[in-house]
C-alpha cells in the first residue's frame, strides 16, 4: 500500500514527528518511512520543516503587509519572470499569482510600517512592469497555517435567569 501522501500530511501537520512515530501511526516499517521522507527531501517535495510562532506572545514586534500588485505583461516579461524578480527580495515571504483585479499577492515583513512603505516605493513600484499596488497592513493574525493563535476565553457574562 502506498503511504506517501499520508506521510506528507502527517509531516505537514506536525513536522516534529520522527520516522518511528509515523511508522507506528501508519503500521509500516520505519525504514520504509525513512526512505520515503529522504526521497521527498532529495526531490524537493519537502522543502523545509517549519515551526509556527506566535510572535505577539513572544514579544517580537514585526509588521506584515499583503500587497496586491497589478502588472503589464510584455513579450519579454511574463508572470513567471516578474514573480521571480519580486521573490528575490529578502523582505518578501510569499508571492502568489491570483485571479481577480490584481495579478499577484505579495506578503512582506518589516520592522515598521515606514520600512514596508519604503520597500514598496523603492523596490516593488520601481519594477517597470508593475502598474499599481494596493497595500493591506496586517493588524492581527487569528489563525496561521491551520493553527488558531488565540485562546478561547470562557464566557464571563452574567447569566440572566427568568
């Protein structure tokens, strides 16, 4: 039986699982799990193992923004070319080709609103193919990668009894 997809889903949900735990969960040989994982790593299917951090709880102040970018395509520069250029900036965390009014959704991180504003004005807006941008600053994240980043407080309102 092919357990490759199950292994990927388990690692996506918890990358700290080791091969023995995965083997036990799927009832397969540990060596087989290790072989599959190693192949995925070598083939670039598994790109990185990542922790999800609640930076607000950690006391680290960072500013994230989502930039909607509209571009003009040319014969020389298509979507892939423009996306690759944007992706090379270290401030950029994600570049996605999207449908709708804009072509790309770009997620950037900086130390302040001013730093991100300068990045957009000096780096993104100066790319010749960029027609216009709309920036959305993230105010608070409630869920990231499927993980809820808030604790449910119990309802502290007084009960009204008739």
